[in-house]
C-alpha cells in the first residue's frame, strides 16, 4: 500500500491535489495486526513532509520500534586522561593505550586545525 499520496509543489510550498484526501483510511498494522486510522489530517501531514508511503504500523508499535532501535538508553563511559592537556575526561569507548585520547576541548581544537 505505498505511493497513495497526491501532492504538488507550487512555488516552494507543498499543495494537496484536489480530491487526494477525502476520507480517513483504515490500515492493518503489520506488527500487531490491529486496525488503526490514517486520518485525513495525518495524510496531509505526510504529504507536506514529502513522505511517499503510508504508515505500516500503529502508533503503539511505531513507538515500541523506536524505543527498541534506540538501544539500552545509557551509554557506558570510560575515564581517560587527555593526551594534550592532562585533564581527566570521560569518553564513550574503552581506551586501549595505543592511541592518544583527547578531552572535548582539545579534540575540537584539533579538528578545527585539520579543517583549516
């Protein structure tokens, strides 16, 4: 059930084509099988954002999927000493000792110097 949207881009603005959205649609969620409403308002939102496919999951299953993809939530951080200024900092990886580790300030400064 994809590509059911009809919209036009006129002078940089998205305009709905005449008759494209006349009624709510009932769609079966591909995860839980429950029916959910794809309202005219939601269809207009999808068209304005340029989405070309209808939603395949109900709101609860979409939210569960987003939460699942986000991972465990808290990232493990490791202490390290900045190789340039000597300050103790935390980094999102376990330093192995074979490469220098920088604090945020020194890392940003070195990236700016590389780009220049």
